[in-house]
C-alpha cells in the first residue's frame, strides 16, 4: 500500500464518515475499559502484525504530564529534522487528533479506511474501543515511514493496548499520582507498578521525580527486568529562576545548562520541559542539539492545558479586559498544579485579579481532592455538567463537592456560557477585570474548544 497523505491541514468537516465507524466500534465491547492484551494480540495477528513494522518507539506512561512531555519531544525532534509520528489520547474535539503522521493530523480518508480495515479483521468479536483504534493507528504508523513514534499509553501501562512493543528505544514515566483507582489499584504503589509495566529489559527509562512509594515500586520493577533508570532529582535535576524566565538543567555530564521558559504556560511546564531534556539526553542514535531543544521549547503546543482563549463565542461572553483560560486537569495532582499556577499569577502584582472557576467533572474522579487548592484561591466556583457526557457529575453534585472542598461562594449553571455570564454579572458593571478558569475534565475542555470555534 502506498504511503498515506498524512493529513491536509488541521480542519475537517464537522460530521465525517469516520464518526459512523467509531460509533460502531464503541459497541463491540460491553465495557469502555477492560484491561487485557489478549484481544489486541488477536487483532494485530489478523492485521499482519503492524506492531512489528513501526518506527523506533518512545513509550510514555504516567498520571500527569504525558501529553505535555510528548509535545516537547515532538517539537524538539522535528526542530532537529526528524520525521515524527505521534499517538495520544483522549482527543479534545475530533478523533483525528490522536494520530499524527509526520507532523499532520491523519487525513479523514485514511482514517476511515484504516478503521474499516480493523473492523473487518476483528469481525464481531469483543474488543474495546481503545484497543481496536490503537490497532488501526499501528497500521497508519507502519505504512508511512518516519524516524520515531511517540507513543502514549491510554491508561496504566502493563495491560495497556499500546504495551505490545518488545523493545522501544526509550521509555518514560511522568509523575504518578492517585487516579483511575478502580482499574489500577487503590494505593500509589499499585498504580506505579502498573505504570512501570512499560519498562523493558535493557531499554533506558527516564522517570520523573516521584513520591517515595511510587519510586520504590518503579525501581523494584526495573531491578526485576534489568531496565536502567534515570530518575529526576537524582540522576538529573533542574531549578527554576525566581522570575520564571527560564530554568537550569543539569544532566549526567554534571554541567548546568540554562534554557528559556517554555512556550507552554503554567509553572509545572518547566518540570515537563526538563523531563524532555532528560529524555533527549538518554535517547541514543538521535542528534538533537541545543538549538533544536530551544526551538522545540518555543514551538511546543498542547491544547487544553493552561490555554488562553482570546476569541470565539465563549470568550465574548466576558467583558472587555477579562481573561479566559482552559485546562483539562482533573485529579488531585492537577489541582495542586493549577493552585501553583494561580499563585504564580498572584506573585506578580501586575497579574493579580479576581479569579472565577467554572468546572465540570467525570464521576470516576475524586472531585474534592482536585477542587481543594482551587477553593482556597478562587473568588467563586461555578459547577456545570459536561454536555453529552453520561459519566458527568450533575451541576448540583459538583457544587456539593466544591462546598466540601471549602469553597464558600458556589454556584451552578446549565452551560459554560451561562456560567461565564454569571461570573461577569457577579463582578458587576464597575468590577475590576477578572480571570476565569474553566477546568475539571479533558472532556469538558474538548466541549469548550468545540463550542468556542
């Protein structure tokens, strides 16, 4: 089969033929998540084992920061002249975002053909949506040449559908925290053991600084299989400048190097950028010089993570001079990171302004833990249900979580647009320009980006 076009720009019709196939694939298994590799192996075999024809793979697991790390690595590798395939999940607005071929989102015609090919090969046998679409993505990555594939796990690691790569060139584990406990375990050690399932014998692994319990579990697995680790805070370090204008990274050579602040916003993006540097240092066989690294930091884009919305119908719900921000964070660690971002705003007198939070959450999360840092810093919290999402908490339920987290000024709204209008009304006509942060779920972030055009 000839190489695929790889995408024509970043736009596509609102309704596409691939959506119909995706809806059918959702019905092939009674559960959305059913961690196992048996069904993946079966379908890959029927498809001719595309997993054996992939470019060199960098496999990424963790709880928070996976997408941002991949965004930095992609930008650095591309700046160095490499052809990069990328697989991430979930998508925000359309499925095509999950599969990027040599810099472009997969074209609709190619996606449709691959999904139908995987569907035919699977027949009516049970397989989860993520499993069958991952197999389709492997077909895409195997058929178009590239120098490297950045492969993000969907959930966990050990039994994740992506964990069929016997020898990636590098594995990476971002910070591990409590999330998806119903699937991965009810302790930090158990969750970390699942994430560490991507480690492979003899394959170098870069691990972010972790809580002691998580690091112990990861190190134990690495010793069992003989995977060499480079751990943040021990084998590589970084320090952020007081003014937030950059950071200094010190790797295995012991020589400190200074880098400008990354394009992605939020103090925690320094952590992700530093981990990308540690990955570049551990990556053998690739030439990525300092110029490519700095160019990548300046170019990296990752929508829905501390993203400022300056135009569009939702932005226009707010008065002139107000700021509208969007973040898909949804667990306790993400809430803490958002709290730090708010503190960074407030540390600069010129950036201080009232803050109103609009949030909606999925019922598999722990809302109080996520909301506690926000409740301590926001002037108001307004709860919404995530439109079209059956697993969403209702606005009333979420408002109750906000009160339990310590918030005193809590409201409910039927939509994000209504919540924004309410925040503006709360400030009054003569109120100082304020800042609104929409957060709590990647699903909500996707709806907001779609509604805002």
